């Protein structure tokens, strides 16, 4: 089989991906593997999905790509970004976005009042977020523990935070699902997280990395979401 190099940049509506309709069990993530085939993620299983990388590696792009795809599939979506602009007076209805500054109360109220399927996507997560860190960590752990049918978590975080996560907290719990995207990882960091990858040759493109699912690793290029 001929090896097809991954493109430097791919958009959700490029020819290779445009014909694939997003479904809850098949949300388009990008292209990957030796043949640059479409790569999707199944949000119907309830297994957490973690996106890890350093600054500028494309973590937020990957989170947005999954969020757009989940919304197109008909799944209610809430994207949470800590330490963002001022918190809205009340939590938005799914599908929507919520920025947290100094309290997780808006997210707590939203989750307490929400019933039914939900894709909760937390981007920029870290246990060391000042007054947000500990409470947000506890809230995400609780969500993972009590999530019902059709409810799932996508967690975007710094790869160094995951390496330091140890065996407790939201990152460690989510990583236990063994479903992770590693963007521009150092081989040593990837090994700590259970993957063996080669060091990428420069220049390394944003969105380039590896999907690790149940121990199987493939190279991927994350698709740009709508409007990117």
C-alpha cells in the first residue's frame, strides 16, 4: 500500500471529509494513518476523550472541531473555557459556551439543571488555575462519575499537566479511558502517557499529532472547524 503523507492543513469541508456526515458515534476529527484517511471519534460510548499539547499546538482547535461536529450531530454541547472573558449572568443553554473567571458556580448550576445527553468540552483545563483549579477539578470528576447515558466529556489540557497528574483528579480519571490526542508531543511525555511516538521533523504544524485509542496509535492532522 502506498503511503499518503498527511496534509499540512485540512479543513472540515475539504474533499476528503466533506462527504462524511457527523453523527454522535462518528464525529469527524481530521485525517490520519498511512493513507490520510478520515479519522472520527465516537461520543456515544460515554468514554472521556482527552486532547493534550503545548502552547500553539492546536488543542483549542481540536476541541472546537469536536464541538462543531457534536453540535451538527444533534448532540447538546457546552464548551467551557476557564479564565476567559467575564462570566455571563447565567449559564447558557446547551449548545453554547461558558467562560469562567473566578468561580465554577455557573457551570455547577448548568450541570445541576441539565437532563439528557450532553457533550461537555472543557478547554484549557489545569488543576492549577488559581481559585478555579481545585473546584473545577472536583466538578469534572463528579461529572465523570455521575454522567448518564449520552453524556460525555472532552478535556483539552497542557501535556505537561497530564504528565504531572499522577493517579488522582480529573485529568487522571479522564486519561483512564485510554482515548487521547497528543499534539506535538515529546517522545518522553508520550511514553509517560502510554504511547510510543517518533519525534516530529521540523517544522511541526499546529494540529499535527497522534491519536491513541485503547493502545493503538496513529498519526493525525486535526481538521479546522467552521470559521477557522
